[in-house]
C-alpha cells in the first residue's frame, strides 16, 4: 500500500493546488462578469460569449455560445467572423463577452460601432484562454452590418 500511496500523494498535492487556482480564476473572471451582466444589462438581453458556463449561469441572460458548445450553429455552419456577427445581430444580440485578444476580427468588421463596458484581468491566470476578458456593447446602427 505504501508503495502506491506515497508516490502518488505528491501528484495529488500538485493537482489540488492547480484545481484550487483554476476555481479561483473562474470565480475572479467568469463569475464576476456573469454577475456584472446580471446587474448592468436588460433582463431580455442576449449575450454572445466564449466560456458559456459560469458567465451564462450567473448572468441569467439568453446566451449565444461562440465556441459552439450550446449553440452548435457556430461550428456546424462553418462561419467566418462576419457570418458570426450577422448571426448574433439577427438574434438581437448587442453584447459580446470574449477575450480582448480574440476580439480583433470583429473590431475590424464593426468599425466604430462597439465599446468596452467592463473588463476583468487575471494576473495569475492558469486556466482561462487569456488574461483579459471584456464585455463589449455593439451598436449595430454604427456598423456596416446595420439591419
């Protein structure tokens, strides 16, 4: 028993630290953003986002999952960045939550029709796709994609 338990205890201790920091990252980024959305967006708002778990749960809003887990059209329709914008526009979505470094394809398409409303930075990120994630508001009338 000692031959199996003692060597694996080190691995368990390391994994516990990683798991704890991962939960901390989710709470500091995604839970904070979800709660901010719940307090600062209309109840009938639709939010497009990556990481649809905690943000969607805590925001209590209709969501579009840009990664395709809960919105399979994002994957099955093989969309370009512009196609995704048209898709979310057609569903009356005026908010996008994504990593700042992932927003640039949309910023080119949206021209001056967007603004950052809220940003969370993780100084000790170990699990999130990037250190900085923001809530973007889209004013479709100020874009080339106005309906």
